[in-house]
C-alpha cells in the first residue's frame, strides 16, 4: 500500500512541477490570474499526497516534512506574486 501511495505522490509532484513551470511563464507574461491559478493548483499535490496515507489505518506518510515544506514554499511564492502591482 505504501508503495502505491508513493507512486501516486510522484505523479502528483510531477504534475505540480508542470503547474509551477506554467505559472512561472504566465507570471513572466504578466498573466497574473493564470499564474496564481497554476501555483494554487500545485499546492494540492502535497496535501493530496499526505491524505492518501491517512486513508488506510496504520500507515504514516514518510513525506510529511517534505510535503509541508513544499506547501510552504508555494505559499511564499503566492505571497510574493500578490505583492506585484497589477
């Protein structure tokens, strides 16, 4: 079960990476709404990854620290993006 969860987390983070790249390009193009949506979308990955391990009793995510760190980094990015005058 843990292996399945880790494989799902890998896919989630891969998708998050694509969202971050798209968000960065949108931000550079001053499409701030799309940039915000893409980064916000990437923030779902760590939460979904973490929740998978909680679905089956007795399993603990080995990625809790990394998931929290990733979420916080994305929150910081969103905060900086919101400081840019539009």
